[in-house]
């Protein structure tokens, strides 16, 4: 998912662009036509297919794999902030690698 500041990272309906795949492999590539020069990325493995990030017993941490731009992670204070996750298109014209972190 590609986000502007609005909605990042929780409001999936506010994402500028969204792509999904039913196939899962160790390395996957997605291409997004961007109309903005600044954005943040969220990658999520919706393991149970319910369309939302499932939380573990704490209600804070995700039970499913998540990845964010700039290596940001969910912490005790909550999800990453846009300002720490944002990227500039000019600095990443050749792509961005995002690792999915599983709890």
C-alpha cells in the first residue's frame, strides 16, 4: 500500500495505491505509478484473508507480518509515524526493498 500522510498506516481506505497477490514467495515485486513525490509504504501479509491486520493477545502487536518503508516497525507506542516512514520518489527511483517482520 502506498500512502500520503493521510491515513498512514491504519486507514487502508485512504491508501493512494493498493496491490495484492494471492501468491506468496520469498521475494516479490510490485510496481506503482506514483503521482506524488513523497509517500510511505506498508506491506502486509494478510494470512487469514480478513482484510485487516490481526492483532496478537496484547491487542497492540500484529499477529501477521508487516513491513514499512525506512525499516520502521510497530512498537509499544503503536504503529510507525508517517514522518519517519516517508520516502522521496527522487531518492528511490530504482525501487524500495521492504522486509516483512513476523511476530
